[in-house]
């Protein structure tokens, strides 16, 4: 009853209850506090090794990668399932986040098309061909009737963001690649700033565009600057001149500023060199070679409390858990400790393995299943996708590492999901 009178008072309808004395300042603050605590309760910030929400509570991610950066340049799997169904699959595991990938090429084409994104009809045809493109698109529209052939790629991302907000799943938006294709190799032209397809100017423009566009997504809480920076072996001049920590720092500062200027609310994830397998110089405060300068939070004025480190690990042949944990510590997770010169939250944004009946019982998977929750470290498993529209020229590519089956309808390895994954999620988020 008291809440009803508060609502009436705030609506200017207090004449219905003239005898009630209401402390409007106190009640307004109460309602404001409730609104602030509503999901996603952001913006998120960092404090030492922790991420905290607007209420000051520690928060981390436990989720899966949902690719959307390949040739079609929309989130995968929509020819088999609806967006609501796929997000629901993530939610059913107890997960709270997805790492949603995109290609800079999508934004480049928006700019070259007078500010308008291309349609799904064109996207599928140019990726899969004049015969198969329309066939697969018809399946997408049947499973997702809210779309038409004239729906744009970015509108599909918008729909994923809206459904994620509805189901309270955080979105971590990841610039996976420049040219829309399967990632990653050292000779794919997307390896390093200045590589064949990796224009630094287009990259910062694309980051800024998606950061600004994402201000309309309540579910968007973080963005990554670039997936797996690596040596550009097909561009020897770029490799010899700038594949180093000193240049990495120059580019990272440009990207971080581009994101923060357009969307100051999101966390910004920094990925390291050699396929994002280590960030040791940043954690230990050593020289960013070949120069003598060092990483400094002062170089990120006004948003030093928005930075998170991410690394990847695919040591699937590991046979000693202690060795694997030591590698993770030395490659980045030392930032969780007081021995680090620069403390940060650290997340393992990619790890994965074959989804069968037994691989998950091996050292690699079982070690991560215990280590990450014990660290209270966030993570995204690679990969949710049961298949791809096209991967390296093969259409309807079956993903053996996918959590879902080829048609995205069921878990590929129920024994892993029920025997380890859901417990890992629970222990991470508890």
C-alpha cells in the first residue's frame, strides 16, 4: 500500500490521499536506488583486480563466444534457430554473458554505402553465392520471422542485443577481424596494424562507430579492441617495423580512446601479442620494447578504471595442471595479485576443445574448470556455434568444438555440459 502512495505522489496524484505524509526526497532516492540496482546495474568499473557494478559488488563473466565476424558478418546459426532460442541456450547453462564478434568490414561497407548497411539478401548472396545465399537466407527468415530480406546486418546485431537484455545476458562486443572471414592465422592479412586488410584508420573508425551504436544496447557492458594481435608474416615490412610492444601500446591507446570517447560507459578489454597469449610486460611494468617506456594508467585519462586484460589459451595437450596454471599466471593472471606492478581484472576470453564424451575429462579442460572459478576470473568458452554459414570456403561447416550440435538444437557433449560446464559456471558466479 505504501508503495502505491509513493507512485501516486511521484505522478502528481497525491490528492487521492491527502492525509498521507510523504517524504518525497527520501522516496525519490529510494526509487533511484532501485533503478540503479536494476540489471545491468552499470556502468561497470574496475578496482584493482575486480570489476564492480554500480552498487559496488564484484561482478565477472561466465559465458560463451558467439561468432558474427565471418563472411556473412552476422551472428551464426540463425538458419537453424531463432535468436531467442540461442540466447535461451546460453541462459539455460546459468551463464551471464556472450562474447559477440564482428568485423570492421561491416562498418567500412556502411561508410562506403552512404551510411546505410547492406541487406541480408546482399550479405548472404555475396558470401554464399547466388544459389545457396538465398536458400540459407530463406531458412534464417523462417526461424526469425521478425526479419525480412531487407533487414540489415547491423539490425540483426541489434536484435541479439535486445534479446540479450530481455534475458539479462551481458554483451561483450569483440572486434574479431577486419576483413570478414575465418580467423586467425599470421598470413591472413588481418594480423597486425598495417597488415593487408588491417587499416589502423578504419579500425579506430569502426571501434568508434560500434561504441556509439552500442549506447542503445542496455546489455552492452564491455568492448574489446582487437582479437589476437599476431605477427603479420605475409607483410614482412610491417612485421619488422612495428610488430613489438612499443607499437602495440601506441595502437591500443588510439583504440581505447576511440571507444571511450563514444561510449564512456563500457569496459575496454586489452589483448596481448602472439595471438593474445600473454600481457606480461603490462602486468610487470617492464619496458615496452624496443623502447624504454612502460605501461601507465595515466595514459588513459579519465578511464583508467575501465580497463580489463584478456588472454587466450589453447594448451589442449597439457598434461600437468600446475604447469598450465603457472603459464596462465605468468602470461597475465599475475595481475590479480599484489606482486603485479599493474593490477587488473583478467579474463580468459577464449579457450576450448573438442566436444566429445571424453576430452573434457583431460588435464586441460578439467584444470581450467577448477582454476578459473578459484581465481574468480571471467571467461568465454570457444565456442557456442554448432556450425558456420561458411568457414574457409566450406558452407554449413560443422564445428566439432561447438557447444551446440550442427543444427544448434542440442548440446554436442551432454556429458561435458552436465558433468563439468554448469558447475564451472555456478562456481565462477557464486
